[in-house]
């Protein structure tokens, strides 16, 4: 607690300039000019112009370094931010670079939180794509087969990661929802079985896709669990799989996102036998 004391500024203190070090993850510290003026006098137009030029130079240097400072707004998730800025490595890379600021749960970020986004890698996929286009057809095919064989346990899926199969027909019931989810999960290498998914659904929601929990700790925190596998909104957004509806009450989207999360945390939805 601050003690009571007199804090007065000299009336005729000279104009002072200083340098404030601004830390940017993965980059050398940059110096930003500061102007301090006393209550008796203000900075001259020439001094203000000089500071503006120096500050613009710092901002330009930061952009050339490929680092962007982003302020989180309501409705944001790490997944949305990573997609918007084409972050190579997706939300996981963004979380890794900002773990100290975000905290232990990547699904919970608050408005006003400052994130450092590395956009330098954004141009690399485009360059790689151009190089692939220049290869002979046989080489491109071989590279595609090799890429398809790599299946991480949990992925932030994009349309570029797998070719969409022919549209299958599924009944609009629990059996159909699970089977459609399993087909989507197979495209992205997300593990899980019919029995594992069905068992957890019956425990969490009894098969009701509109189920919502309004009484536990998540609900008290303002993020009630929703849908067939009772997923909170931040987790749903973080593990949402592209190609499914962006709605936690959508049965297929809910199952697929929950299985993606379970794979990341437990290895598979099959390993979940209680509250997760």
C-alpha cells in the first residue's frame, strides 16, 4: 500500500527525453521515445514532429521484423486470431508464443489481452505452394501422399489439410451424427471409436444435442457446457474442426470438436470415462 507523501513536480523542470524499451517476443528490444514536459511548459511543434518520426520508424521496424502486437476483443479465440493472421502452426503456435500472457488454459482469453503474433512464417506456405506447383506431376503426387500419411493426434484442421470426400448421407439421429463425425475425424487423423463416443455422449447429455449445464463451476464462470458432449464455448472454438458448423449445439460439430480436444488432452475420446 502506497504511503502518504507529497509528490510535487518542479515548476520549471527542463524538457526531458527518455527511451523506453519495448520487449517483443523473439526480437531484440526496440526503443520508443518518450516526451515528458512540466506543467509550466509544453513540447514545441518541432519536438513533437521529431518524436512522431522516431516512433514511426520503430513501428516500421517492428512490421519488417514480422511481429504484430494484437489486442484481444470480445468473441476472439486463439483459433480465430491464428486463422485471421495466417499463423504457421495455427493456434498452438500462437499459444506457445504467448503462454506466459494467456495462462494455463488456451481456451480462455480475455478482451484487452496483448498478444505477439509472428507473421514471418505466413509467407512460407505460399512460397512452398509455388515451389510445389513447379515440380513435375509425379513429384507433387508423391509429396501429397507423404503429407497425408502424417496424422497428428489433434489438429486445428483446415480445408488444405485434406481433400473432401464425396458427400455421404447420414440419418439425422444419434447414430448418424456419430458416424458422420467419425468420417470427418478420419480425414484429419483424430482418433476415436463409435463405442467411445456413444458411451461419453450418454453420460454427458443422454443424447440430447440441446443439453446445457447451468449449475456447475463452468456455468458460474459464464461458460456453461453445451451439446452432446458438454463442451464449453472457449474449448469448442479452440478445437473446432473446419468443415463442421461453428455452433456448439450442432451435433456433428460438437462431437468432432470434443473428440479433437480429448485426443489432445487424453490421447483419444476412448480414454475418457468421466468428467473431462
